[in-house]
C-alpha cells in the first residue's frame, strides 16, 4: 500500500488504519520534537500531493472486507490538510463506510483558511496542536513556513470550534525550557479558553525528536501543567493501549516494518504492538535488517529505537 499504513495500536485512538496524503516530511512546520525527523519540504501551499483517486482506490480495496478497526486516521509523515483532496477522501469514507470513525491529526496551522475548515466538517474528531502562542517560542519550537503565525493559527482554531460539531482534542506538546514557562503557559491557557476544545491532551517526547537537545518533560511538570490549565478538561497521553493486533493480510512483515519506520522511529515494543508478531520472531527480523543496513538503531529516552538510515 502506498497511501495506507498499519493498522497500528495508537496510544490515543486504539486500532488505527493510517492514511498518508503527502510525501515524506512535507509540512507547514519543522518542529524540534518531531519523531519523523527534519521537514524537507517546508510549505504552506495546498495542492494534490498524491492522486486522490488512487487514495480512494486503496481505501476501497482495503475496506471492502470491513476489517476490524477502531478508527481511520489521517496522519503519517507530514501535514494532511496540505492535500487539497482531503475533503473528498473524507466524504467518500463517510458515505461508503459509515461504520468507521474518522479522525484527522493536524498541526492546525491551516484552519484559518475557509476551505480547510469545510474539508474537515464531516470527521468525527480533529486533533490539532497548539504548542506555543508567543512569536518567540512559536518560531523557535515549531520553525514554521512563511505566512504561518501564532495568532492566525489561534483564530483558525476559534473559527473551527464555532463551525464544527465533532470533537476537538487539542494537543499541547511540552518541551522543557520552551513552552513550559509561566509566561508561555499563561498565553496557552488564555488561548485554550478562547478555543474551548473538548479535551486538552498533554504530550511529551516518547521517541527521538528532530533535535537531540530536546528532552522528555518530567511527570511532575506534566502534572503541574495539568493543574494549571483547570477548569479546562485535561488528560495526559499515555503509553500504547494493551493488546496486539495483526492484520492477516500483512504477509510481508518486512514491508510492514519498513513502512512503519518510514513514518516514525519505533522500539521493539512499538513494532510488537504494531505487528502482533511474537517478540522472538521480531528480534530475528530486526537484527537481519540492522545487519543489512536497512535500518539503524538509535538510543532514545525510552530505550533503543529503530529508524531508516
């Protein structure tokens, strides 16, 4: 599959089939913490990055047997709302496969555009990010494309909240020393009160980020921020849900592993959750791929990760 990946056992969504609408690392931001690595195509231009008809064809082929899934998730290796055909793909899923929940993971930077907001109206949930409000922190932490400014992002989220009937789960990714200061947290809280998300989700480094100096936020600091943001509803994003899931059609396990690592570095435990394959068998395959140079190990906060070279 070129445009679908997984299913993966998502920490937040359960068994999720991913839909990837843009080439690797095409994004409006170049976040210092991004698990996919440095943005190679930094842009705010919307266009049909991959053929919409081909994405729909793959979805029809995969979903025709009504596989067991919790959600179809627009995510992957870049910003999905950059694709001008995302609304058409969403409409096709909702009209043809209404039993599936549809979610979009977005950095929220394009929601100030009317057409982007319209494209997402039929989803069940949208999970935008809002990591910084002041220009200095926004630019240092997120390194945006030209034309992306924090106030514009916030206004887009406020407008979307007025128009949207689904859930808005607003993610704040905490990076020590950047957006966890008293001043920036006050700015973030004020913006959240304007946006009125259903839930605020606090996240922190789990896999290696783009910049090596980015460290994992402490549990005590996470809890402090959670208390500070009250009375807004806040939850802390946890580890992957228990239980494995293996798609019987994923006969080529190596292809599944490489497809997963193309989009995000993963530990052996992560790959075990994704594939459902026994750990002993997975170790043999991973070792062979490392020996061939197809993947490389890298030490991270949570242990040894594997990524494409």
